[in-house]
C-alpha cells in the first residue's frame, strides 16, 4: 500500500502545475515560509488540521487523511529529529527539510493565490551544503531536472553583470553536487575559484546519488542528458551571459561532452577534466589490468582473468536493439547500448572551442592512451587546446603517493587549473608557447 500511495502522490499531485500568483495578490516570503512550516508540522504530528491548509482541487485528488497516511508510511520506523530548514523556490513554491534519524525527507509545496497548498511532493533528498554569501559571490539553491527534482547550487559572482557561466557535470557513479570523494570537494573548489574571478557556475546532484532506488535499467539519457539539459535551460532565468555558457565535465562527464555539445548548439564551448575519447569498457579493461599488475599477480593469471573482460567487451560491441537484457560489468545492456550510440566517434567533429586538461599522475585516465589520442585527433584543429599538469591526479589535486589512498587526504583543486579555465574562457592563450593544438 505504501508504494502505491507514493506513486499516486507523485503522478497526480506532483504533476499539478504551480498556480501563478495574480498581480493583485501579494504573498510575502515570511507568509509563504510560515504557511509551509505549518503544513509540514501538521504532517509530522499527523494532525487532521492539515485539511485547512489544502486547496479544494488538491483535496479532490488526495484527501487530507490520505496525505497524512502517505507521510506516516513514508517515515514509518524513523525517529523524528526536527523540521530543519526551508527554502523559497519562487513566489509560490517552497520546500522544507525534515530530519529523521536515518534520512532527511524533503517536502516540496506550491500554493495558490489563497495561500492553500495546490501541489505537494514528498521524497528523500540529500541536504544542500551550506550556501555561501560573501563579498565576492553568492550561492542560490536551485532545483534541476524533472520530478523528482535534484538539488543544485548556482554560484554567482558579485559586481559582475552577465558573467559567463559553467555547467559542471561529474563522472560515473553516484556523485553529489560537489563531486565529493572522502574529504575532497573538487566541484566546490572549482565553483568558488571561478566565482572569485568573475565566472558563474551551476552544479547539481546526480540522479544516481539522489534517487538510487529509481536508477535500475537506465540509459545515459536518464542518468545524464535530461538533467544536464534542464540545468542549461534554467540559466535563461538568471542574469548570466546567454552567449557564454560552457560545459565542464569531469572524467566520464568529460567523455560524454561531445554528445552534449552536439545536442546543445547554444553552448559556447566545453572543458574536459580527465576526459577520454575511448569507450568506457576499454578504460575498465585497462584499470583492471593495472590493478592486477600492481597486486603482483602472475602474467599467466592476468591473461586468464582478462579473457573474461575481453569477452564482455565483445558482447558490448555487438549489442543492438534486439539484444536480450543482460548485465555486463554489472551494468545493464540497455545502458551500454545507449553509450554506443553516444560515443566519441559519433560526435568527434567539432565546430566550437574545447579545452582538454589532464593530470599526468592520473591513474584512472591515462596520459599515454587517452590524452595522447586527443592530441593526435586534434593536432591540426585550432579550436582545441590541450594541456597537462605534471604532478596532478584524477581530481586535479597534487599527487602524493600515486594510489587511490591519496583521495582520502584533504586537498584542493590546483589554482593553476582554475586560472587556466578562467583565462581560456576569457579568450587568453593558456599555453606558455604557441603550438599546433591552439
């Protein structure tokens, strides 16, 4: 019953369009926040007075008792801690975070002109990091994608009219909006560093991070493309330069940049941090091989183990629309097929600026294969700038021991990398001497 009720909530109530406030009606921020808090407190207390807060159209679809049952089932077995924070989305919508012992629940509400709830969505959502507001830049909470929404942060430099803006997209796996790995937050470093030099940015949670339970048997479109498109289009509502929107992809986010650029002609250029022109399965193969070598495994055993990887790659290369659903490298065949359709080979012909950066101590994306392939492919293309950094790892932080253990050590993205991105966006030559890649 719980699952059915939640589906009803999202499909019926969640799809209701927010009601636009008439010009003659004024709802102050304090009124909106106060009303939203009362609704949430009613839900927490299982208080039937919540009915007084709901619009007639809402109650026709979801009666108050049903709404209370939905919320009660959703938090069943959890210990309530506090009704934590509220954020205003626009002049009629707000969302609240409610903390429980094992998760945080997000309640998203939109109100009509009578200050009655017109639509309401309940889901789990990771809490936003603390938003910064200082002398140099200000951060705003944004919602990215379609229902259920993703947390995002727009970072805007102060005293800059219509700044360029960078859309940040993280690599494979369930990454949050800061692309956090242990204590390191490379996207936060980039956002702050860019803003300090007059460039705005937007970053957002990946759907596989925010809603992992709904990410079974998905495609690359569902994991990345739809939400990236949403982030790009929502920038129309902010005071940024619409002619200077740049895509920045890290690791796998960089690998899909060529397809993204093809889909979005409005993008001015792309920045690849540790991207690759190769297919994901080829990189998985090389990473596995290196791990076996580092473990001291014999050559015969390595070759025997790699045979399974080679067979899996053959399966991926031969997938088509009629192929049976199966898992390859623990990933659904549907996903692999969508990757095949969006590979570098399909979109490598470019007509806009690309900045391709690589850490020379990166042991996940390889200087001698991935970066060299880019250099060879674009050796005569003046739109492409390539640069590597002598002692930086996959996170573009200083390499310490050349192993994955160094990710556990708190560090920051190199200021040289941030400066290079800023200068490149501003049309400057970031290479010490001109070469054929400029």
